[in-house]
């Protein structure tokens, strides 16, 4: 565990220290977020903060390679090199988009290219769960297609939720933390190798998000931009994909949500909030006859602002829901007995009260 803690600290420190020079570079290069109708900030803010995150991720991998435990990941596979090359490519794509605003099709093609670079170096899905409780081993062409789809969904889910100061970085930190706990506890509970790509990647993810948040929390001094949001989505997707190579489809005991389903279901659940926001946005825009990727001001975080929550309170509520879903599933899947269910139920009630309480008070005042 000390090796992972050091990885987190290095990623956080390097990211934190590099954000100010990246911010100055963004100001010099006029990489600024303009004030638009759907935005909540009142002045242009420098973006491209994801460049500091990429540096933090690279530094974390460099240190992890020298440590006894995490160094095993580098000697047993080429996954870290694959992730770093794909991360650099998608950050370059994001930087170009932050500066010149690429069209959606060009961005989609670049995301596919970054995912393809990862796949060509061996990071890909190996199997999928079936409704019958068995698993389907993917052919090479199928594995490539499904891996690219996972990357596209994760990248755009994080990108869609990046609408308030500190929101995307905080939600990804929570998701990565929950997924780290899950992948690490698989070693404790089921004997799965603890030095895996998934565990290392999520530890680095926690670090870069923690290092970026002090600069990005409301009022933000810098935005991560697509440089950062696409990087976070890619690394989350890589965590999901790499776990299927680390966990054989029958290793996780059937009493823990099924032998095949859990390793793939949990990564989806830990980012359920941004995925839900992405799905609702696509449905909403399609029904209105608009481009599914066209921006609007009806995301979940915008609705929280509309019902009267402050900026920081809205972000905190989104954090709470993300943590409830992510860690709730981890606890329920790995800890037996009635108390985990009771605890999750109590936290769920508190989260509902915090989310709807303000709106109810306003309704009462109007009715009076």
C-alpha cells in the first residue's frame, strides 16, 4: 500500500506545482474559455490544465517503475507505456481543441485514434459477461471494437459533466478512489494480483485530480479543458479494460454479484452520475431534433443551480451522489451482513434530503 500512496503523492505534487506555469502558458497562448450562455463563470478563464495532469501522470509512472511492488506492472506488461502514449495523444488532441475548437467529428476521430494506440499495444477487453452468468471471450477484432467503444463512452461522459468548477476532477477522483479500493481488495478477498495496471492507474488518477482540484475549485483559476477531461476519461476507461485482463472470469466468488459480471459492472457504476448525465443529454437533444453533442444548459449540475443551490453546494451534492453510488456498490459487493445495507440506506436518505430540501423550502414559501 505504501507504494500506491507514494504514487498518489507524486502525481498530486507534480500536478499541483505545474498548474500555475500551465495557466500562464494558456494566458500567453490565448487558450481561454469564453463566456457563453450555458456557462456559469463571468470572465474568461484559462484552460488546458490537463497538460499539468499529464505531467503528473507521467511522473507517477516514473516513480512507480522504481518501486518494488508497482514495478512489477512494468516488468510483466507493456500497459504503462501504452497508457502513456495514448494519454499524450489525447492530451494533444484536447490542447488543439482548447485553442481552436475542433468540430465534433474531428474530435471523435482523434479519440478513436488514441483508443486504437492503446489497443495496438495490448490494452483491450478480453471478455464480456452474458445474461446467463457465463462469459464470452472476445475475438481480436471484437476486443478492439468494444475497447474503443468503452473509451469513447468514458471520455465523453467525463467531458459532459465538466460544467462547474471542480466538478469533473472531484467526480473522477471519487470514481478512481472507489475503483482502486475494489481492485486492491480483490487481492485481499480473492487472491487477485495486487500489482496490476488497473490499481496503478486509479492511484495515479486520484493523485492528479487531487493536485488539480485546489486550482479548480470554485472560484476556479484554471479549467482542465478538453485536454484534461478527455485524459481523465481515457484513464478511467483503461482501468476498466485492464481489469478484465487481470481478473479471470471465474475468480470473483458467485456470492459477490456473480463471477463474471462484477469486474465489468462496477467500473460502470462508479461513474454512473456522469454516464447518466451523458445519456440524458443525448436523449434530450435527439428528441428536440438537435445534434446530440450540441451544448446546452440542462445538465444535472445546471438543474441543481436552477432550484436554488449555490455553486459550491451543487458541486458538493454531485460529489455526494457519486461517492454514494461508487463506494456503496463497493461496500455491498465486498462486505457481507446487514449493516452495509443499512448504512447505504441512511446515506441515501441524507443525500436525497440535501438535494431536494432547498427546493422544498422554496415551494413552501411560494405556497404560503
